[in-house]
């Protein structure tokens, strides 16, 4: 399997893997290992070329142990992406082994697609790129206000390490991180990365997050709208890709801003014991 074979959602994930990951192509999968951040589930994973079967579980567990977790006791999760469109597949054996299936909507927007003007948010809003030298810690604090069911201290370490890994991409002009300040308070953030630091690239959104105390004010809409315009106006991106939970309320925001779903990807994950107990 080759990186060039990847579908759009997975392929744009691999922009981030350029920052500190060891990516290896195998006959039937791609392995990703991020040595500096072993608790980064989707930076320490296998991406499968074909739909897995129940009877394949032992094979893929052995491959994960060999290619991702070997000699790395901090890797206690399991993560398997599938590079075929989701078609409702059920794998009872994988579920019995504690693996949970997730499905993502892969969305796209291009400069010529209609993009309705959003309602003004509540409050005085400023959206701008963050200062990496002075504001990363504040962004990490914001993102750790909601740890999404993971163990809090481990989640904080994971997010801080991610910014260390992303720094070279930022310095190379391939990634920018944005904060939204409402009435002077940092209330939301997200990232945008691109395939190349040149016009005509594909841009990919990263981690749209709003502090729990600042939700339902239109801030997420304002943030995504401003960052999308940045990608088209400043980077001259040819398209922007967003991957979102189809059951989450935020997907309605992305649709309202002109992002259109064109396929669904799927994956299997088992949390590490400390996260599963959180």
C-alpha cells in the first residue's frame, strides 16, 4: 500500500505525519509511528488497505504489536484506520476485543462553492494566528478544558507534545494555528495545514475547539469562517478538507459554511487502560 493510494481524509492526515512520524509502506497497510508522542493514537496506528474481517483480528493485532508498539510500553492503545469508504460494516469479533468503531464524514469546500454569510457572534470577536513563542500554553489550557473522556494529565501531555511536533510545519509555512478571543478572552481555537507552502494546495482543518463556557454564542461558526477565508485568501488553497463526526452538532456548523460531505471513512480504536478508566 502506498501513501498515494490514500483517500482524501486519510491523505490529508498525513500532512501532520511529516512532523516527527516514521511512516512505512507495507504490502497491505501503512504503519505510522510517532516516537516523541506515544499517546498520540492516530500518530501511532495502522492504516489498512482493505476492509478487515473478523477472522483477521489476530493478524492485525500481531502487526500492530510488531510495527507500532514493539519496545514502546507507553503505547497501550490500538488504532486501525481503513482506506475504503464506509458501507456499514460490522465486526462483532473486533467489538468483543474492546475495539470501538468510529465513522467520520469527510467534507470539502472550494473557492467557487457557495458560502453563506454567517450570523454575527455574540460579543466582540477577534480571530488571528497565534504567537507560537508566547501563546501555545494558553491554547493547550483551552483545549484541556474538555478532555473528551481521556485521562486529564495524559491528555495534557499529548496536546503539549503535539504543538512541539507541529512547530517545524509552522516554521515551514505549512501549518497555522488560530485563536478566537471574545471580549478579550481566549475562547476557541483551531489549526489549518496544507499540502505545500504554495498556491493550489489542499488545506486541512485541525481540531476545532470551543471552551465549554463559551459555547452556543456563534463563536465556532465565526472561527471556522475566518480560518476558511484565510486558507483561500492568504494561502490561495485550491480546496479545504474537514473531517467531522456525522453525529456531532458541529457538523451542522460546517455545512452552514459551505462544506459538503463527499464520503465517509471508518476506523477502529481501543483506548489505553488509563483513558478507558477515566
